[in-house]
C-alpha cells in the first residue's frame, strides 16, 4: 500500500527547505542585478521570485491534499496538488514573457555591466539552485506538484549558468550583448520546462488515461481472463500523481460466479498493472441480473 499522506509530509519538508534557500538568495540576485546592471541577473532573480511563489504554492497544496475526504468531496483534496502544478506552468510562462519583453527593450542599447560581480552572483545562484535540486529530487518522480517545483529550480539553475556565461563573455571579450542573449536563452528554457508540466496537469484534470497505460491493452487483458465474456465502459484516469483509478463493466460467462471473478480481476489489476483503486461492475451475460459492484476494502482504499 502506498501512503500518499506520509509522502506528502516528507515532500512538504523538502519544499519548505528549498523555499528558504530560494527566498534568501533571491534578494542577493536582485541587489546584484541592480548593482551590476545585468538583465540576465535580474531575469534570473525574477525567475527565482517565481520559484519562491511556486514552492510556497506547492507546500500549501500538499498540506491541503492531506485533508481527509468529506461527504461532498469523496476523493478528498488530492487534486489541489495538480492545480498547484498547473499554476507552476502558467507562472513559468508569465516569467518567460516578462523576460522577453525586457530583452526586447534592451536590444540596441549599450549599457555598462560590471562583469566580475555579475559572475560571482550568478555562480552563487547556481550553487543554491543545485542544492535545491538535490533536496527536491527524491519526490519528483512520484508527485507532479513536486516535479513542477523541481522544474522551476532546474530552469533557474540553467538561468544561472546563462548569466555566468554572459558575465564571463563580458569580462573576457567585452561582449555586452551577451547579457541580452543570455536573458533570451533563459526565457526559452523556462518556456520549454513549462510545456510538459502544463500538458500533464491538463491531462489529469481532463481525466485522460495516464501516459504510461495502454487502455486498449488493458481492455484485452481483462477480456482474456477466465470467465470474462466481454468488457465495456472501461475508464482509467489519474486522481493525483501516483494514484490511478479504474472503473468498468465486465460481462461474466453463464457458469461463472461473480465473487471469484471479481477477485480475479482486482488481483490481476493490482499484480500486473499496479492499479489498486478499482471499481468493477459484474453483469450476467443476459444483462438481466442486477450486477454487483467491486467494492472490497482493498480495492477502494485510496493510496
């Protein structure tokens, strides 16, 4: 059994630690960007500001998701994590558009940039982001909300690398245009990192089948089990990251007892596909029996 609430507490601790790191260094990058005149540093600071909001939003969403189900919200509050992930993606896009706008305003302008301090501040930002990535790496594969926060920090780390490269180019060769080029590159990286996150969050909210699950193949697997005559109205969706649900109707052969068939199907879905949140209605082949709902405690428990 997978304990989503236990994972939630651990993920919340990781997010709060990453939040403290991002918030503390964001101030340093804002001061450094204003002092050195570097747009790349200010762009990275703006992205780090979005990190602070995103990490805070993630931590709050995980806290809300740990609330137990109610009479009106029978699935509980798990989807709050998906809403937070969607918010991450939207925020990333907004940050990138702001970076592009400021870069456009600077094209053709000649500004004096203090390359040495810029390089030092950007290097410090990279170190902080690498620490944040290490903190969040454990939960990013199991939780879309944490993955969204991890992507924020990753794109910020890439932004710090871009600012470092621009600072070195200005210091070594006097290429002041490298600052604007680095900021545009940062914006493109932010857009790229947000696309997959937005798509996956929207798929979950639209109750699409998880990307790793082949619905027609599962349909064939269930239909091939002994005692199963037909399968229809099969639905597979994601409640929250790592919690897949399935429902469907199974037509039993004439001589097949419904109880054992029900257990066979639930066991197969658990053992071969890792799907535990299962509701199956077994019907007689003549469709005249009222049918029964697959609802043993292990099949309906949320994990």
